C-alpha cells in the first residue's frame, strides 16, 4: 500500500490467486493455519512485520512480488490445496449437525458474550472467557450448528499493561485498525449501514452493526461510536471492561437488550439464547417483554417461555466475578420498564436478588433464576449455584 496525500493505492491481486483476499476476510484461517503459511512463502519478513495479519499483508505487499508468486509452482500447489479445503468446508452440507439432527432446520442458537478471542489481531477479548467464546464459535462452525453470535465492538480493545518508573501498572489503550481487520459493516437491502436504536435511561441511543465471518458462523458486533449519539453515549462500546459501574450497566444493556433487537432487525428468529456469563443477562427482560407483546400473554407465562428459550453458562460464580448493580442504578435505567412487564418495581428487583438478602441487582442471579439450563465448568460451580440462589 502506498499513500500519496489522501490517495491509497492497493496492490491488485492476480486472478490466479484472487481467493487470498476472500479467505483473509474470514477468520477460518485462525484455526486452519495452512492458509497463513502461504503469506510466509510470499514474503516472510513482511509477514512478521505486520504481526501475522493477512489483510494488512495484502495491502502492503508490492505489486511486483505478488505477480511473481504466480510463477512459483510450489506456492500455487499449496494455494490450490488450501482454497479447495476452504471451499469444501464452507459449502459442505455434510456436517455433524445435519447428520444427527436432520429434522431441526428451523432451530437457531443465538450466543451472547462480552468478549471474543478469535485471534490476536482482533483485540476484543481479555482472557479465558473470550477464548472460550471464540472457541465456541469455531466449534459451532466445524459442527455445522445453526448458530449466530452477538457482542460489542471495542474500538480501543482491552488495555495493554505498561510499568512506569515507579513500578506501577499503567493502562494503555490503542485504537484497533478496522481498515486492516476482517470486519465489515452490516448493510441493508439499499446498501445503507444497519443502525438500530433503543432507550437507555430515558434517552435514545443508536447502535451500528458490524460483522465478522467465523467459518460458517456470523458474529455481529454492536458499536455506539457513531455521529447520531451524544459524546457520552459514543464512548459506551469504546473499551472492554473499562469505566465505572454506570458504564458497565450501559454496556450490558446494549449487549443484552440491543442484541436481541439487532437479531430481530436482521431477520433472525432464535429458538435458543445462550448467555456466556452474566454480562448479557438483560436479554431475558427483552425476551419476556417481546413474548408478552407478540403472544399476548401474562408476565408469568412469558417468563416460563423465556425459561425454555435460554441457557446460562457461568465461569466465576463468586461475587467478584459477577456484576452487581446498586438498585438506584437499576431504577435509573429501568424506570417504568417493570410497568411494561406488568409487575411491580419490587418484583422487578427481586429477579436479580439472592434469597440471602444480599443487596444489589446481580446479573448472574438474574440468569440463574430464569434460564432453563445452567452450565458450569466444574462440580464446584454446581455447589456454588445452590448456595447462590
């Protein structure tokens, strides 16, 4: 890529190796690394200098070099094999799911997580929770599950740790380079960006949708950093786990409630919602409200239906691992929402409160009380469940 003032010149891929660009835009390569070895064969030094980023590589490689690689028979042999593997994978109907569940064509799992660890170049994760979420998507793709995922787009990602001269940890954030990442805006049938809106504490907030292809699976990411929003609202999705409790509740309202609306806007009709940790538990409230409106049923009946449609997985069933919001903060952001559900404020609060008398609205408790299936990662988690609720 060469930049002259504001003009960007990107190398033109020869037709013989044009599939490099298509595959680079699907993070299938993050667990099928034979594709990545092709870039080492083209220019190992450049590949290392761009941090093993396929898209950035393709924009920086010289035109002469990329044209010359077509003449390399060993490269072409490896390229053709990789392209064949990719196309067979993407287009195959002979999947584990189709073999074992041939009569469940209408099923769809909607997976919600606050972070996704897909690859190092996509810094929208911080640790184990994100790696598990990313692996869920990759496994769902391999198995051919009817699966769609929802998360947030953190343009600052997660912080990098620096130690200052006093030996103290400093948090350093860097903007992610969307232009050089396998991520694209979601467009409607008129080629306009898809933007939804929800109410947030008495204000309207607009949310733009982005997408990442993970093999056969789509991951949608929500972004509030758009011109339609006031400055304080634009910052909501800026950083992973950044800010105070108020920032956190705003993020989790977007993740859960706007996430449900986004899927509906895109034409999805999930039969199951999987909450990976409690961050997305507010989706339960949106589900109940939608069921009440669409089926014209009471809160209790809608809650029973939502129970059938939800699954919750926890990783840290201790207070430090679950967001607990002051009831005053819940009241600020959900004022009058309980009226839409036909219940009292006290009944609304109780959905997120433990029987032990612990004060505050606990996102893990909300998920545990409503979700029909609860998963933990060890037997210790099961015992913690019983003590919690």
